């Protein structure tokens, strides 16, 4: 039997919109919980499963083996002669030449070669390949924005991190791209000092090959300073952490293997008692004399031909009569242009000392600069004379750089406080108004006082570590573009600055001289006015004491006088500025 049921719906009701309306809530069905069927079922345990369709990949790195390049050379003096001919005897040479010139093969070879050589010579004479087309045309780089770019990085080969304590360029300037770097750890009781893997060597690098040093200098103790001899560029002098002075000659046979041992070393009991802060070659007839300074308060003169004991010594004290304080030397400056007997010493106490060995009758020739507000608030890591105007010099310490003159005991220019501690600095050898300053945060600041005395001309991030040393290649005639900067990790970065920071501008020498003279005159006027104020105050105090019949208004008169003098002083200062 077929069961069927037909649903019918009118065509007009197809697609009819549903109409909803609000109504009361109604419970259609309610089923209560029951445990009657629990025996018929089993509770399934909960499981967690993770799936991932991401393909598994592996990452590997490969690096080609570094090619270490090495420069070798040979010198051909005389050769190619038969064994029976002594080329040192002119008679044997002439006899052999006459014999060869009569040979038919020789004559045939000359006939073939002479036309070829003559043709090449004519071609070379046609065009002068060495002609300077724009010789004499100087380009003005004043409008060029300052910049610097990195050229190379020299890393300390020691497995233990050491500080690049000093950087010194080869004295031949741009003709020789060698730089001597000393490495040591100067922190007292540092854990690295007890590490047997730490090397004591310092190195001489070539700027064209940063992979490997060309000479390894092996001292008895790590070097804290190292310097080329300007008269004999193959010799160096170094100061060690144990106070010894060592002398090195790169021409000795032990230097052919790449290692250079000390030729002479000072006796440790006759040397400094602290690490040598700085060492300089000084003017002498033989070119073997040098001077060193240390934080032990001693300044010692040496003859590198015989380093058994110093030739002379001097205690860095503020008063030679016994009432002064002994100061520890932290840096040294010597320039033959300023005078063969003049020295500048920066101390740990932030005080600057000037020494003239010709005036030893007056406080042993020592002149003490400002010990009050003008001195640095920390040790002075760098001091250097201006290469163009030797009467002026620069000191770097705490957070400021200060420019001084020999005529005054107070600084004439003080830079604004940097945001980080300063660790060193130097002048540009080619530009009289440019100097470089290294900072504790790894930044190199370049100042151009001819353009702006209040702001840094250019800042360059050199390293993430603190910078420790700096040196600029060149002299007053050439160079000034290559800057070597060392840091506390033993890395020396080679930078090349732009022409606007390296090449001297027209009339820059006279402009900087006028600027420094103006600042000197301003400082002298302030000193004179300050002395007048002190003298007036002293006279007024004496007058008030002697005036016994006063009506008690002497105190007010003195205060009014001090206020008037202070106002006059401030007005004069603002007028000068």
C-alpha cells in the first residue's frame, strides 16, 4: 500500500517575508538530569592533539677561507755574469763586453730590438702621460659638509681583550702608511692580567693590509706607549706597564721574521715605579735621546744607546722648596718648533705644568698653570700644541676641551660640556682650527673653532666600546686625511675625513691667530679687572677697620661697593663677549 501525503502551497506565498514579533517567553520542554542511564555509558578521557603542516627546514652557513695576502720583494744589484768574470773588476767587465759585442748573434739581436724600442719611445714622447691639466687650480671646500668614512679595521691578535693605549704614525707622513699601536691592560688588579693566554706584544700595521701586522714587537712587559723616532724611522721607543723603557730597531736580524725584540732595556730598579704614561724623542745631535713621564711623579731623560739608568730626572712638584705637592704625569707634549727645552705635562690631578730646562733655577723650570676653576676636574689624558701656532696648546679632560696660551695661566677657550666622558684628543696637522676629541661612548667629535666655538662641527660613531687613543697622519705641509682611532677592545679604526676637514682654507692661519690673540687679550683684561676688584675690596676693608668713629653703616657701604664692583665686572664681561 502506498502512503503519500501532499503538501500544497499557493504560488503567491512563495518567497513571502517572515514577520517576527515580540512575545512572552515560553518553556516548550524541560528535561531534568537523571543518573538512570549512567551504567550504559563510559566517560571518555580527554586528550589533546596538535597538528602542524609547516615543512621543516634547516639553515646552514658557509664561509670561504680568507685569503691572507703577503707582500714580498727582492732587490737585484748585479747578476747574469759568467762565473769566470768578476763584475767588481772594470777590466774584466770591459773585456767580456768587447767579446760579446763582436758576436754575430748579438749584432743580429740588436738590429731586431732597436726598431721596436725606438717605436715605443716615440709613442711615449707623443703624449705626456704625466701632464697635470688642472695644476694650480685650487678647489674651495668651505661649503662642503663635513663627513668621514671608514677604510680599515685593525684587530688585536691577542685572544684576551686588551686596550689600544697609544697610536703613532710613521714620521714620513703620507709617503709611508705604517702605524705603531701599543696594547696593554691598565686597570689595577684586572682579572685579565692573570690570564696566561694574554700576549705582551704590540704591533706595527700597514694601512694597505689590515689582516696581519707587518712587525710584532715583543717587550718584556706590555707597552703603554710606543713612538717612532723622527730622525731614524726604523727605530722606536716604548714605555712599559712595569715602568721600563725599551728601545727597538726594526733593522736588526730578529725583525726579518716579523718579530722584533728589544735592543736595549732599562733596569727596572732605575725605571719608573708606575706605568709609563708617555714617551717622546727629543732634539739631540745623535738622535738617541728621549724623555718619559709617569704617574709616579717622575720625569726621566734617557739615552737609548745605554738604558742602564736615566741621564737626568725631575720631580713634578708645584714647589721645589718642599712646600709643594708632587703631581703624577698622565701625558706629555714636546715640539722642537716651540723650543728644544720646552715641555708640557698633563697630570692626574687635572693641573697643567710647563717645563723649561733652561730656567731650572726657578722652581726647577716648572710653571704651574691654574689650580682653581681653570683646571680639569679629572686626569688629563691628552695635551698637544697647535702645530701652526706653537704658543697655544690644547688639553682634554673630564667633559671639556680647553685651549691655553703660554702667556696666561688660565684657559682662553673652553668647549661646552660633552654628554660623555672625554678620553683623548689631538689637533689636525694641516688645519690650524680643527681638533679631534674621543669620547667614552665610542663617538669621535670634530671641532672647527674657525667656524663655531660653541658646537661640534661633526660627530662620527666609531665603535660601541669606549675610545682610548687617536692620531692623525701628516704634518703642516701634507696629510691630515687619515685618522687612526683605538678603543678599549683593542680595535683600531682607520678613518678618512673629507677635504673640508683636511685641507687648509685661504687665510686660515692668520684668521686662527687673530682669534686666539683676541681671546688672550680678553682673558688678560678680565684678570686685570679681577685684581682691581680684589685690591679695592682689601683697601675698603682696611679703611673700615681704621674708622673707629663710624656710625655703624660701614657694613652697608661695603655691601654696596661689592654690588657696584660686581655689576661693573659683569657689564665689562658681557661687552667683551
